C-alpha cells in the first residue's frame, strides 16, 4: 500500500523547511538547541502604556513602533502584534 509518502514528497518537504529557515534567518530548534519561544506576559505598566498609546493613535509608523518598543523594553514585533490584536478587538466591539 502507498500512503503518499514517496521520496519526492519527503525531499520537497525538506527543501521547503530549508527555504523557510533561510527566509526567516533562524535555524531550526534542533540546530540551535532552543525550545519554542514562551508567550510573553506584559506587565500592567506595559499594558497600560500600550493602551494609552492606542487611544492616541490606533496605528503606528515604524519610528513610533521602535520608540514604544525601546520605552517598554519589548521587541518592535511584539509592539506591532499587540497593536494588530488590539485593532482587531476594537473592530469587533
């Protein structure tokens, strides 16, 4: 019986994984020894500051994002995702 696990399929999957790694700039977890990143919990102060910033402007330009990230000791991507999630919940309400 053939369950669709031909060697061509395995090779394509391996090639795709290598391409993903090359594009992301990160090695796989097995290679660098790290586990998946733990979800960050923001402090009350960080959350409050982000909320106040959101009330002023619900979108950020790159300079604002970088400034907020530095002030709150977060990565710019974390600030970006927080704003994306906050806009999504704002639209639902």
